[in-house]
C-alpha cells in the first residue's frame, strides 16, 4: 500500500462516527461482582511493572487538545447602582 492510499484509509477511519453507550453493553450481575472486587482492592496491589513511568521528556512534546472546548454557562448578576458606579 502506498503512502497516499494509507493516509486516505486513515482519514476515512477518522471520519467514522462511533457511538457506544452503557445501555449497549449492560452490566451483568457477574460483571458487577468482578468490578466490586476490583474496586475493593487497595492501590498497592496494582501491578505497574509493565507500564513505563512518565518522565519530563514525555511531557516536553505534549500539546493541548485542539478539540477541547471548556464548558461555558451563562451567568446573570444583578448589582445595585452604587456598586456598579464604583467599578
């Protein structure tokens, strides 16, 4: 596969919209028990030996997510004229 075809294939995959919800895959009683058992374990029992530690060099090339949009909420405040005049 040539570079152009590979890039086109990747771009087509990126356009595909995937929507999955918890309702699509409900928790069975067996899964709930397994998750409860895992949640009850202390953090000290988690094996991190196969996960490399993040160092400063990892964060050196990090970029801010260009698709991140902070949640904004409209706010209305009513102030007395005395306070408004001081500002």
